C-alpha cells in the first residue's frame, strides 16, 4: 500500500474496512502492515486525514453509524503520531 497514491475515497474505504472489522463486523480487516502504514501516513498528513474523514463521514451518516465513535476511533485508536514526532 502506498497511501500517497490513494484518493480520499480510497482511504475512506480502508478506514471503513478497519473500523468495521475492529468493531466486530464481518469481513477481513487490514493487515498489520497496511494498518501501520496508513495510520503513520495519516498521522503525518493532517490535510489528507481531514479529506478522507469528510468522505468517510458522509458514508457513515448514510449508514446511521455513530460519528462520534468513528471519529474517536480514527483519532485515538487508529492514527499513530507521525514517526518523526515519535523520535523527537
């Protein structure tokens, strides 16, 4: 996975897959490598994170998913601090 090559919509797809899987939904989640790569990338690229959230939020609203739970998961449980910030 190369997150820099993904559109916000594609990132939202990955986020939804991971979120649904981690919340007990059916289906296969992301591999540990995919999850780490995407989490690190979003932790370093706030504008990309915001664009993906905008797309994903619209989808979540349409499905009736609790936005607060999804946003908490994204910001606290999923995204990792930028690797450069972890080293500082």
